C-alpha cells in the first residue's frame, strides 16, 4: 500500500502540522521539528502505530532528489520496520497527494462548510453531455459520443444525470454535499441504491450490458460516500441559478460532442468558466420561486 505524507510549518517557531493519507488510513497531528525533513520523519513516527498494522507500507514523500532526507532512508526503514519511504511519482501518486493536501487544509482550518451542487444531463440523437455546478463556482462537465446499442432517449438522459452526480461526488471529496437534481428518475434510482437495491435504468439489466460496468461503479461510489451526501429534487427550467448553470454546462458538453457550436477544445473550458461564474456568483439570476 502507498500512502502520502504532507507537512506544513505553522506560524509559531518550529511547529509543523502533518497529515498522512492512504486507501485505508488517515492520520493527522502537530509536532515540533527543526525543518521539513525532520518534520516528515517525526510524522512517520507519530503515525507508526497505524502504519504498522497495514505493513508493508510505502510512504510517498514529495521532496527534491537532492534533499538530505534521501540519505536517511535506510535509517528510517530500520527505525520503523515494515515502512519504506519512496519518492513521489506523478502518474501513480497524484490522487493520494490531492487527498492529503485537502486533508491537511481541513486539519489546519477545520471542516469545510457544506456545499450545494446542482447536476444535469443532456442527450440528443445519441450524444450525451453532463454538467455539475457548486455554489462556490467549482464545476465539471463531460460528454459521450453516440452508442449504437442505446436507442432510448429517456435512458440516455437518466444515464447523463447519474454521470453528472457521480462525477461531482468524485471531484469534491471530503465535502458534505447537497445534490440538487431535476431528474425524478435518477433520484429514485439513487434512493433505491442507498436502500441496498441494485436498480438500473429501464432496459439496462438485459440490453446494455457494456454500460453496466460504469453504472455499477456509480452505484458503488455513491453508496460508499452516502454519509456525506443528501439529495434534493428541484424543478428544472424555472430560473434556479445553480440548476440553470448545470443545464448550460451539460448542453455545452453535448453540443461540443455533436460539433454543432464550432468551438475548439481549447475554447470549451473558458466557456464553461464563464457559465459557472454567471450562475454561481453574486450576480447570478435569482430563482423564480425566490421571495
């Protein structure tokens, strides 16, 4: 197992905060040290009881190759049996580093506030687009080309909506999220999933086996993260700002897949940012139901 350790100096002299995260582990604390190398070694020692239960463990460290830390790897291995310190590899360790950096921010400042996220899906002539927009302006979108095996337009829209929800949950780890969707069908499926049922969109159990792998992953992700999620149905196309923004992102992605807007791949992220700023900022359109 590979874990990532991150340390950050505090404003008071020779005090450091640290976090160590991995697939089955998250430890955090504060300690005294004379520099970043000493802080990392001390943090490994502080977390060793937890690490030892999972040994063998590789602790990933993002320090330059010329750091004196790498001269001490044999001593660290001798001091902490079962633990090996290894250098950071971008392709392999980017995800666990991102988790550790976010966990350190939470450790230093306290839990991040709950976040409202609107999601939406769009489908036309077999092309799928999905989008999500959070109240703080974070956003995501994606697209899928036509699949000849899927002919039911309604199933396509439901698939796009589920994809938007799953992608938002993956992109916003460790946050308490309220997911707003205008799809009653997607919401009903998720409610079934959280009750322990493996329901799928109509026809998928028998007709679309190739797509079931993706749907099963969505099911597993949402069930695993259910403790930090709540879901709300909102009426679409009534001026609710985040919902309108998610709808616009989904349509942007779908129309890009279709090639109907003439935008290049380089132009799409800028257009998406403009949508997010319009519908999540202080000048966002007010809901038609607002008092």
